[in-house]
C-alpha cells in the first residue's frame, strides 16, 4: 500500500505521544513493505527529507510563540488547512493522527483515524482540536482508539457504536529492555550507590501531577530517606520555581533531581538506574511511558485516570491509585521499595506483557490490517 501519515509536527520537533506514535507507526509500516510518507510542519522551512526510510513532506512552517498552548492550537489549524500541499501523489490510504480535511475532500482517499482522546480534555484551546478530531472520526472509514477508555468514549457518539477498534501505542522492546545500571549516568545525576530512584518521565507540569509528586515525595522520604525522585522531561522555568518552592516548604528539595529533556532513545539508561516509575497525571489517554518502563522491568504506579488502565494491570505490572490519593500513592511506592522480591516479580511481568502485546512489530501488524480494510 501507499500510505500517507498525517500529523501536525514530527517527534524531532515536539516529543509527545501523538508525534511518537505517528512516526513510529510510519517506520514500522515501512518495515512491513509499504511505501510510507509523513505529512507535517517544519521548524526550519524544509520542503522534504527522508528519515529512517520514511519520506517527510512539510506542508508549512511551524508557528512558534511564547505560549505553548497557543502554539499547539495554531499549528493544529495550520496543518489542518495546509496538509494537502504535501500530497504530490495518489495514496491508497491516509493514516490520520490529526489534520485530514483538505486531502480527504479533494482526493476522496480512504482514511483511518487514530484517536488519542483529544476530546477528553475540555478547555478553550482544545475546543478547536476537539472539532478537528471529531471531523476526522466522522469522515474516516475506520477509527482506531489508543485505549479501551478512549474507545468507549468515541462509541458514545452518535452512529459510532461498534465502529471503533482499539490499538494501543507501542514500544521497542529490544531498545527498552533491562540493562546493567549505568554508573556514569548515576554519578552525573549525583545519585549515590545504595540510593533508590523513583523516576517520572514526561513534561514537568501541573497536569502531569508533578505538584502531587512533590507531596508524595515528602511522605515517602519520612520512611525511606535514601530515595531520590528523578524528573526526566522538559519544564517551564516559572513552573519549576513554584515546584522548587513547594519542595523547600516540604523539606524535600534535596530529594528531587531534574534531568531536563532527554532523547527518547536514551531513556533506557535512565530506567536502568530506577527502581519504580510513576505517572500521577490528572488525565492520560494511555500512558506510553508506563509500557516503556515496564519493558525495562521497572514497575509502574499511576493515578487510575483515562486510559491508563490499558497500560498498567493493577497488581500485576504495577499499581493504579485513585486520582488525588497521595497517601495511597506514597504507600504503593513504599511497598515496592520495601520488597525487592515483589518489585522484581512485577517488573518481570511488565517485561513479558510488553513483549507479548506492545512491541511495535505487533502494533504495526494490527494497524496494517485495519488500513487494508479501509482500502477494500
């Protein structure tokens, strides 16, 4: 098949679930013998390039302001309106992660929508994204949801009952795998031998529960004094100042380490020095970082929100905690820190599940079948 993957920005510009799934899907569909192009926006004014065998068509230039939410909104609209510029040839199917309108209307090409549950997050900024997402869903032959929760939400919309398939995001189990502890990285981050590490990977924001995590760290530190909380991800300077102020007030600033943004393919090194991975997000459509950590044999703990229960099996590959229950969250961390045998058992179960269900080769095969159905 000749496949066009549509997404506003590629992961080398913006690294989040949407961009990652779009590009990794394109790469793995290419590996399965298909001709795959990706249509997105450029940060440098480029027109085309090739990455990992995938041709990239840039339909326009990414808009950059000082307000991230506004950037997201403007770039979604820009891609939505200009994506037809990247389509120079006829495709068998469009695989849409966002921004189908003009190509679908002009070429009437069969399309499949992959939904991350954007409509789950209501705010003035996301209303436009919700409208685009719903347009994509209703104009596509097939719809794929990233989790069972997102699937049920879409099926509640008129005429959508029974028309949605669930295919989760994936991970590279050969890359995200158990490794010997990276002593060089440990030393660089100031982590001493014998100290235990709880890792958070993602944007350091309030919506990701980082404020909650500081409170949780304060509770954990009372019993487990040799534990560090490692934050890996981008952060806003003003939010960081507030977060550090909160840590100072709770007496746990020395327990927190902020590594900043890290290349996706370097993350296994960070999991190699970690004992537990946490995700106290207030909303998640799935939670890719959970399966990446589990693939490295690191147990996950997260708030039970959105589609997170598709990435964590409670009591088997990690623990799910009621949203906002910081005390229970801290208790689960303590349980795993205190019991190496249990921690290893849960870590091994997460690794087995990642290999069986989440490897990108498996995800690409499932996706291929739905794209073929749309073409037929």
